[in-house]
């Protein structure tokens, strides 16, 4: 099972590396971490260790994470805000519940 974590960021750049580090310190590692920077006034010009950064030209609000999620190649996406630090077992629990209740994780997409 593979999971992409999409971190939606708006005006809290100081939290991002800590969140990425908390994900990478977990018992299960994400296949990919994407930081979507919704703050057009602050360009995150560098990659955070272990993550890809996308800078928006305007605030795309919360629905953008769903659009980004449709583009990734992993089985699942976990959406995280830029003010949430994850415990080491968060991704393991997420994937465990996805295995136990796959019907609750089904993507309904017009593209399928």
C-alpha cells in the first residue's frame, strides 16, 4: 500500500519542515510528500527535505488538495494542514484502516 501526503500551507512556512520530519520519522513512510503553498505572497523556493513544493499564484483554498490528489500515482492520499504535527503511528494507522475498510477509502472520480 502506498500513500501520498499532501500538506496544504498558508502563511505558516516555519511549520513545514517539522511536519515533513514528523512524517519521515513515522513507522510507515509516505511514498511521496507534496507541499502545496497557497500563500502567493511567500514563494517557497526550496524543497523541504523529503518533499516537493508547489507554489500557487493565488490562494486556491482547500479543494486544490483534491485536484492534486487526482494526479498522484499512489493508492491513497492523506491531507494534512500546516498546523498539524503527526505522531509516529499516524500513517500506519491510516493504512491499517484502509486495509480493514477499503470501501471507506474508495475514490469516486469522473475520470474512472
